[in-house]
């Protein structure tokens, strides 16, 4: 009987080794997170180079992708350009349109306002799909404090359904200084209520700090739930509650626990797009290509140092 058992265990391979030697340890290789790098055009927005120049600068600086603002895309199209031409222009420069920034009031509790926000979202999603963009930021525009998080979750569920229809998936975003929807805890609640496999979150170093979320909460998130992560840093000489978007600095130039953040993103798994999003007026006074190159260099240095 003992011999038959041994033969059976041997026939199932690795399981036999574990059964015969319970103390044996077998390491399962863990897939390493792949980071790519993206330029959010807000970083050089103050120089007002225009959408075509944004693309050229991102490509020349060495980025993998670009994060556009929907209003810039609309202006480009209204100037007589075709969405397909824009898609080809981006592809010719070796870039991907990783995400788009918009401000549709989809989260409004008022049904009429929310409906208008959804209509705006659908129109913008269709435009983004035409230029090859598959994601759009979905901040809590239209929300008023205190937010009904159960209702917001149902709204986000509906927005995800719209995303599947158009092919452009909404990334749930929060802003640290936006009282109605400023905390990672709120975002996680909305995501849980939506109860949807396509839920995606869009965190930001500055917003995690400014809204009081901190950074430990990132450890609670599965890798697939974050595809885009906004990279920046914040100074240590301004009280948290008084910091503004304009105070953001290059990654590594502030006091954010950059190593911890990158390690947590790495540990959660799933490919990550690190997008440089700054609004610093001091950087807007400099050559935009220099700013773009500096930001990319500092992002890569932060990842290399952490991993």
C-alpha cells in the first residue's frame, strides 16, 4: 500500500516532492512590474506650445506616451484637423495616448446634472477613441460634500458601462484639495460599490499627501486596479493643508516617500504607466523640452533607486 502511494505521488510530479518532504520550499517566480513613462501636458502647459508641439517634445524627450487634456484635443480638431490625423501624428512620433484629462460632472447627485455629465463623457470618449486613447480620467466633478458614496459607486458603475461601449475606460480620480472627494478611502468605497472588474483608480503622489490619505493604503490595492499613476513630489516647508497644485516639484525633489511608493506599485503587480503631472509656474518659465527631459530623468532615477 505504501509503495502504491509513493508511485502515485511520483506520478504527479512536484506534488510528490512536497508530500514526501513537507519542509521543502519551492519559490514561484513573481512577475516583475513593468514601468513605462508618460508626459502629462500640464507639466509644460504654461509655455503654451500647442498639442502638436506637446507631442514632439514628449517624443524627443524619450517618453513612451503622452497624457493629453481633452480641451486641447477639441481645440486641435476645431482648427480644421481630423482626429485620424492626430492619431497618426502621435503614432508617427512613437507615442501612445495613455490617458486624457477631462472635467465632466458625472458624479453630481442631481440627476439632471449627472445626465449632462454622462452625455459630455460619451461625446469626449468617442473623440478619444478616434485618436487612439483608451482611458480617460474620471474625477469627482459635480460632487458636493458630503458625497453619497453609495450613489457615487452606482454612477461609476454606469460610467464603466459607457467606457465598455466606447472603448475608453474611466479611471476613478480624487483630488486632495477637493473637499467632496479627496481621500483614498472614499475612492475605495466607490470602487467597492461599483463592484466591477474593470474598475481602475488614478492615484497621485501629491493628492495622496494633500488630502491626508497617506501612502500605506496603496498596499491594499491589487495591481490591476492601477494602470496610470501621477508622479510628482511636494515640498516640506509648506503645511499640508496649504499646499497647492503649483507647489508640486519633480519626483525626488521633495519629501514624498518615493522609494516606498514605487516599491508598493511594484509589489502589487500589473504594468504601470508613471505620468509626470506638474503645475509648477517656475518650470513653466523654462524651456519645455528641458523640463520634460528633467522630469523623465528624475522618474527613472527614482524607480532605479527604489528597485
